[in-house]
């Protein structure tokens, strides 16, 4: 019994191939006979797939940028950003309620935040002139503690970071970000050379590796090129560099906290909020950023985005599917005598259905393939001319193509069924 079954399988497979191959040939002949009509039918699928793929690539690029920035911030970190203002009335109103972000907050957090591993204050400074003269936008100075390198997971491309002794002495040393190095020194090695920030010279002792950056604000973190920075000790930024708006500034404008691996991020964040609420008397002059919460939120947003994109894919390709059905219905009327002749010489209804479904499948597959090529080209053009980050993923390729083929099949079934239901005698006399 087993031998009969196993022997029947190759025979059944060959018979299926024998049925499909002739229909495939006839389908290709019919489509090539009306090349322009076939191309116009495919246009809906081509542009639908291309639009879906371009949208998915833009969304994936934007999501990757944000996710990379959040992950670069560190899921075990907490970040406090001061909300500063240079308007006198707004400044006076805030100062009546809050002293701003100060080292008092730093000491309070060091003493009370559970699971705290280390922290670093930050004093940001925007210079008016830098030498060597940069080729583009002036770099921003970050005054930070030596622990900032560990907190920010800052990788050094060359040289070293400043030490605790240099920070205690407010030494005039600096570490350049990747973009700052290129803009100030080009391809030359900056180690051992000096950078003049306003009237103060700083010895370059290191160069940081590239970091993820966002073009716009992300949950309270200002949009800034994190590679176009000059890192100096906090004391050097406070005592060696004079800020034009120093009277409007907080004592420090940022705080970075790193928690231990077993620490509860939610509890630590609640403690930080409590400290800041008490010392700032409820004033909304700061933002607490919790990268772990941001990461979870972005993952939820990405899932929703993917669902919306699938819906948009279905809607946009629906137009192409309607076009295929419309053309195939017209083709049924045009080829009624041919259908009647095939039925008269012994073709079954399943044979007619198979041929028309195969034609719609070929249109959908060809349109989907051309649409993928056009979509990849569109995403690259958008990346080149708009400056956006676009990513064409395997998932987006499979999604766009599979939906196009599925819609082509669905909208091809009705014309195929209608063709198969024609009465052979009436079809032969149809004019």
C-alpha cells in the first residue's frame, strides 16, 4: 500500500505541472498580445508597491534614528535637562519660585537616589569664536565630569579622557567630538594641538568616536549634533569661559545619572522627581528624561506604526487590484468566443479559472517586482535630496510584494469565475 502511494505522488506532481505549463504559456501569449494594456494594468500595482515601500523605508529610518539615540543615552541612565530662558520677565518669574538646577541638587541626589552608581553635572557653553576656524557650524562646549564618559558610554577614537585630578584643577584640556575634529582640523591629527574657545586655549588630549544624534527634540532632549561637541572639565567651563548670558543661566544646565544593573529605574526616577520638586518648589524649569521608558514607548509606537503601514499598504494597493479586475472583466467579454471554443472542445471550468487566475497572478507578480525596484529607487532619491535616513528592510520588501500578489489574486478570482460560468453554445455565437 505504501509503495502505491509513494509511486503515485510523482505522477500526481507531473500531472499538475502538465496542467499548469500550457496555461502559463497561453497566459503569457495573451498578456504580450496587448502589451500596452498589460502595462497600464500593472501601473496601479507598480506605483502602489513603490509608494508603500518608500513610506515604510522613511518610517523605518526615522524609527532607527530615534531608537539608536535612546539606546545611546543608556537604559540605566536618568537625564535632567534645565529649561533656561534669556527673557528677563520669564527669568524673574521662575527665580521667584526656583533657584534653578544647582550643585545642591547634585549632592541631594548623591545622598538619596537608590541604586545610584555615578553621576555627572553638565555646564553647556556656546562660544562666539573658535580657533582654528571651523569649516561649518561652531562646536558647543560641554563641561562635564570624568564620569561622563562611563555614563554616556563615550567611545574614544584616539587619545584619552580627562582625569579626576584635571577636573579638580579645572585644567584647560579638552576632548573633541568626531564632527568637531573634522571641522577644526580636517584630516590632521589633533592630539597635542590647541583649540581656542573665545579667549581660552585648551589642549586637545582625545577624540571621541561617532554618536547617534537627532535632528529635533526627543522627549525633552534638545535636538543637537552630539558629534559637534568639545568636552572640557566642568570647572573649566564654569571658571575659564565667560557666558554672555551667565546671569540668566542655571548654575548647571544638566545632570546625568547612571544606575546600578540591579537598580529599579522607576523608583530612582520617582526619587529624582521628588528631590527636584522640593528644591524647585514645583516650578516647571526642568525635564527628567528616562531613556528606559522612552525605549519602551518607542517600541510600542513602532508596533502601531507597522500596523498603520500594513493598512495603508492594503488601501493603496486596492486601487491596483480594482484596475486588474476591471481589465480582466473587459478581457472576458473580448475573449468570449475563445472561451466558448475551449469549453466546446473539452476544457473544464477549472481550466478556464486557472488560466484567468494565472494571468492576474502574472500581472500582480510583474507589477510587484517593478514596484519594488521603483520603491528602492525612490527611497534612495529621498535620502539623497531630502537628507532623510531611509532603510529598506527585508520585511518591508516581503510585505509590499506579498500584499500586491494577494490583492491581484483576490481581484482576479471574480473575472475568472465569470469566464468559467459562460455557456459554451452562447459564447460561440457571441459577437
